[in-house]
């Protein structure tokens, strides 16, 4: 499904809602699937934003919180590496809007 994605948090901290209204969003294909997470040692539902065959963003343990009129909110956590190259998980939410623009 083609969407425009806006991340609603930075390093787990919620972004001010007024700033989100101004965000245009990153375009791509939203894909949701089950994967085997080696770090958690269990299956995990993952949402990925794909663009030109590459993963642009990934949300782990994803849940649909809200869905209405071509928009949805997904919650989960994103994994990043800190300065010491350690994996850190942050709470994250995505606001996804259906993207009706032609494919590039």
C-alpha cells in the first residue's frame, strides 16, 4: 500500500502535534509481516516503509492504533544504534496517509 509516513517521535520523545501538521511525510510502500527477531528470540510483527526496494524505516512489534478515512496510526518500537554502536529500542508511532500520487 502506497503511503506517506510521518514519524511521531524522535528517540522516544513525542513531537509537538503542531510540528506534525507541517510535516510532508516520506513516500513509500507500507509492508507488514511476521519475522523472526534474533535479539528477542521470538516472532515479531514488523512494519516496513520500502522505497525503490530498500527499507527506509522499520517498526517492530507493530499495532494498528487508529484507522479512518485513508489515514492510520501504527505504534511499536524502532531499533537504532547509539554512539557506542549498541542497539537501543525506542517507542515510536507512525502516522500514515494513503498516497494517491503517481509512482515515480
